[in-house]
């Protein structure tokens, strides 16, 4: 499948891209090659192949949640630059 330079100009105008003639010729050639390759993929026999969302099987990479011992309040606040009433004190962001 080939894409014309006029079609490239039209898409460039829609995308508000300023392209010179050299770039238009280059894009038409490159896009034409990509479309040609995609067209070639249509020739592949996919009868009996289930549609997939990924080419490979994906596993969840997250670790299992496990309950662990937590810090007591005093230990958590031990190195805090500022604290008040058992909580971290941070600078006010909104006035």
C-alpha cells in the first residue's frame, strides 16, 4: 500500500506540522514501507489462533502482601526534623 505525498501534506496540516518537500517525500516513502509491511502480515494464516493482548505470557511482578511488625510512633518520629502531638510537622504548602 502506498501513501501519496498529498496525503502526507493533509495529515501534516491536520497535525499542524510544518514540513518541507524533502520531509514530505521521506515520510511518504517511510509510511509506504510500513503500510506495505502491515499489508504483508495479512497474508499470514491465523486460522485457529486465539486473539491475544500480549505476545508473551505476563506474570504479576508484585510481591505478596505480608503483615510485618511496624514501627512504634516514637521510633518513627525519632529522626523527624519537626513533630507536634505525635505527628510529623511539615511546611504549609497552600496559603
